[in-house]
């Protein structure tokens, strides 16, 4: 899978493996946000899930994915990105083995801080 810049309203990703890596090419260097909505995959047996997000094999966020759809936004620093191909990895935490669903994943450039 490749995550392109912009928000694709129909995109849904199911993460059920303990670790999944996605190619993350970026057109221009900069500071970005990774944004997505997520929920645990199994809605019959509810329970929060923990995940870890890695960028180019370096940890950038530990999240709890709560029941029901929720929006998440992670700041990605320019120094964490390479000028070529980047890799985004989602690692499921231990516990419930029902996976996580992401929808409308996107990479948005962050405005310069003042």
C-alpha cells in the first residue's frame, strides 16, 4: 500500500497482523501531520486497542484506539523523514487480537511555526 498526500474519503485499512508497514513517499520535504480516523476492528467484542506508530523504524507515537470512530493526528517532524521513500509501521499492542481499522488516512503538510 502507498499513502498519498491528501485525504481519500473512501480509503479503509484493516490492520490485523502484529506489524504492518506502508510506503510513505513525499513530494517535498517538510513537517507533516498523519491524520486518520480509527476504531477497534471487532465491534461485537468491544475493547480499546493499543498501537505503536513507527516512522522509518523510529517510534513516533503510542496510541490507544478507543471504541467507536475517533480522529487522530500525529505530528511528523522533517528530521524524521528521508528525502526519498519513507516507511510507516503500525504495531498492534498485546491484548485483544481483533485488529484496528483506519479510515480516511492522509498526510497533510504542517504550516511553519512562528
